[in-house]
C-alpha cells in the first residue's frame, strides 16, 4: 500500500511501516500545501492512505471526494504514538478509500511530559 505521512507526523513511524511504500509530505516536496491541495496531490501521485495528526481535516475537507483513506492520530508526539504502532498499522491495513479512521493515541500532557 502507498502511504503518505503528513508534515506533523514523526518520520520515525516509517520504520514500522516497511511492508508499505511510505513517503513523507516533505520528501515529496509538498510542504506547506493547504489540506485540499495536499490531498489532491497525494491522490494524483497514487497514494492510498494519508496519515496525519490534523484533527480538523475531516471538518475542512469532504474526504468522500478523494480516493485515498485518511488515518487521523489523536497526537503527533513520537513518545506517545510509538506506543500505538499496532493500532496505527492495523488502521492502515484496513483503510477504506474516501473514509477517515481515527486512532486514539491519547494526548501529550505538558505537565507530565507524556501521554495520558
């Protein structure tokens, strides 16, 4: 499966997705593109899944218009999401084109410096 990681997702995640063809928004030269433009570019390049930490994307875009699935993580801090690799990989494997799937990874707690 061809997977695109958003700018706000730690690149460390790539090493856990080796069974997929994974690229980052930055690597593709799409840094700074607005969500709609980014989704169009990703779709045009043949990406099937877009992984993001943007929790507002589903409210800003009509995802059903796109042929790629969106996986939205509840947090984008590596110490947090690294504990949810199985859930993230399962979501990618079962992703449905044009649909959003949320993966609840908890949230970063500044006071404690970790997820809760």
